[in-house]
């Protein structure tokens, strides 16, 4: 399998989500209660991401996208990284709804990079989303 490298990257925009996105444990718990509980959760957080991306005027991506996610969790947080990163579902769906990306499938998403910081004060939950247009 040939490995292709990006030939250029351009920052299309950056925005903050100043709220803790649901983790995998919360997503599973919601879906076990009733399908509508998860549907309501998904709609709420997808719309939140969409509105933040639009407010930040993130430019639409015309090639593949690379998204860098800087997650901020409280120092004494109990959420493991794999639990935290489940919020990516809402981020990619919100970017699609905002018209930043064409679709969230492998044709349009080159990748996502996660960084997590547990040193923040508890009131500073959230994630900083950086969107890059990537030419491969």
C-alpha cells in the first residue's frame, strides 16, 4: 500500500466549543435509555458545533480536511482519552451541517489529530477545533 503525504495545508478556521461534549460512556447510556434520548443529544451537540463554526466563519474546504482537536479536561477529570474523543462524532457532523466539509467520509476526511490537556481548571471544559484544507 502506497502512503501518500500532504503537499500543502491551509488553515481554514479555528473555533472553541466551550462546553464538555458527551463522551462514549454518556453516548452509550443515552442510547440504552431510548433511541430518542440519543437522537436529542446528537442534535443538540451537532447544532452547537455547527453554530460555533459558522460564528467563527470557518471557510469551506474544497479538498480533503485535517481537523486538529485540542481537548481541555479538568485536572481531576475521570474521563479517559478514548471516552473524551468520542465527541468527534458531533464535531464532524456539525462541520458538515455548517457547510465546512462536503461529507465526513474517508473521501473528504484525511484525518483528525487529538491532543488532550488535563491541566485546565474545572470550569474550562471544551475543545479547540482547527480545520485545515489538505492537498495530497
